[in-house]
């Protein structure tokens, strides 16, 4: 089995997030954080009809993540968990996913809100959010279920103060 996988970025993120310590940790905590996804010209045709969706899922590279760890202390809790039970960036394959709001499209540029992605992050894929496919009734969220909303918002928003 070939264990080498190669990806080619399809675009780049332009955001005001340059300091990881001041960047909200998830899109739900990034309301009002606007930015752009600039798709490279050779992939622009793939954006056809995307403007009909209110939200998109972005798969990107955690380009400033530290070395991989298998056990981490996530931002929302003071206990350690296995990295695969978190969304921490220091993963064996540093891939991030974000569900962001699509404001508008202008050619190869997607204007976004609820953006929690660091500036210059390479984008690997874009998919439309489809509630019929993504929403699950009675979903369990593991250790996250024990964190109250106030604590989650305070820690998740981190030091972000707005534009």
C-alpha cells in the first residue's frame, strides 16, 4: 500500500487572524469575523452555483500548527483528551474544517463571515453545507456535552475583540 498522499491547494484564506492566540477556535465563536477565500483561477469553474448556499464547509491546512501530539488539552477544557476526540490543530495530518457563512461570490473570491481560519491558510476543498445531510438528531458530543455555553463562548472566543 502506498502511504504517500499529495494534495494541491485550490485557494488561500485572507483573514484578519494573524495571531493564533487571538483567533476564535471555531466558527460559532467567530461571528463578525469576516474574510475571503480566494480560489486559484484554474479552479474557479468549480464554484458554479455555490452562491445558492448560505454556508460552506472549508477543508484547509493548519499551516501554523505545532508538532503533532496524540494527547492534547483543548481550549474548552482543562483536561487532556486524545487528539482525535478534539479539533486541536496539532494533529498527525494537520487538516482543519470550518463551517462558515458565505456572504457573496465575486468571480473566484468567496466573501465569508464566522471565519476562524488563520490568514494565508491553504484551502484544500470546499463543500456546500446541506442541513439534510449534516444535522443529526440525538447526537452525542462526548466531553463537550459537559461544558456549559457561557464557558464555551468565553474560551472559544478567546481574545478576539472584533474588527
